[in-house]
C-alpha cells in the first residue's frame, strides 16, 4: 500500500512552491489559466494568512498549492 502524508508547509518549502508555480507558468496552454503569486505573498501566506500543504508520497516530496 502506498502512503501519503500531508503536512503544513513551512518557510523551508517556499523555494519548492515557487518552482512549482514556475513550472505551471511554463507549461500552461493558455497564460490566463494560471497567475502565479510572488515570493512575498507565499511567505506571508504560509506564516500569517492561511496555510499551505506539502504532500509526502513515499520518498518523494510534492508541494500542493496553497489552501
């Protein structure tokens, strides 16, 4: 059985979140479909406004978007 663990993202995850958003920008077919947040917003969002989730699937760390 595969295991998935969901944790709150931390400031240490900001680089991975930024990378994920850049990948979305680079691959989305229509640029209006995705508008990335800036680094300052991500950092504030994680600590002050709400929370982000990071998902760990087996040995791979995958960042899920902010919620």
